[in-house]
């Protein structure tokens, strides 16, 4: 079985993708509204100019977001280092890939946790099959991420997770 991707965010290997892709609403966690696909005005290049004082500036929500390592893979692997700031036509496809890969990494995080359980053979084999499907050796492209999202695998994952109740 090949290694799993790193599920820890590495902002230094990303390109502030979440600060462009995700929307947020003014309120307790964010000081103003930002629509999806619009760069946050607090960005300078790929750096947040208020990162050391997010809470005091009213952006507590930014510190709560965890891309689970999807951001750096979208930028480095799937889009080969392309920069949405230089090519605005990349914003929508990179944002879509971030959303889809974030879901994939969230599934992998659950499957990794499930590896601590001693399971009967049938469930252990389903766990391995799901892990392989969510972490394909060939990696991801925008097309395979879309196909994966439409494949119904998330439903199979939910059924697998529900079946673990008897083993925790
Ligand atoms: S406040 Fe900083 S961390 Fe939050 S979205 Fe804007 S640039 Fe990104």
C-alpha cells in the first residue's frame, strides 16, 4: 500500500488558495463579507497581512479553517504550481479542486482513524479498498476529482463508518 498524502496544511507550499476560493459572511468570525472566488483584501501576494493578529482584527474564522493538506496539493500537484493571481481563469477550477480534494482528505482522515480498530476481515478489506479509492496512486486531476465526487463512493464510506459502531 503506498503512502497517504500529508493531511497537514502547509501554507508555505500553497498559494493562499483558501483566501481566494472560500466565501465568508460578516459576523462574529469575519469582519466583512467576502464572496467565493474573490481574493481577500487582506492578502499581499500569497501572504495574509494580518496573520499574526487574526483574532484582534475580527477574523477568528480564518484560524479555524483547516484544508487538511488539500491546498498545497491542488497548487503543487494538480495545477503544477500555476498561480490564480497571474491567471484569473484558474480561480474557479482551482477552487472547485480545493473543495473536492478537501472532502477526499476529510475521508482519509476518518479512514486513518479507523486503522486503529481491530476489524473483522470483511470490514478490514473494505477499509483498505476505500483507502485505495480515496488515495489513488496516480494522484488526482480536476477530471478524476469530479468523477470521484459523482461516483457514489462517499455513500459507501458513510455505510462503512456506520458499520464501525459495533467495533468502537
Ligand atoms: S484575513 Fe488573512 S487568512 Fe483570512 S482570508 Fe483574508 S488573507 Fe486569508
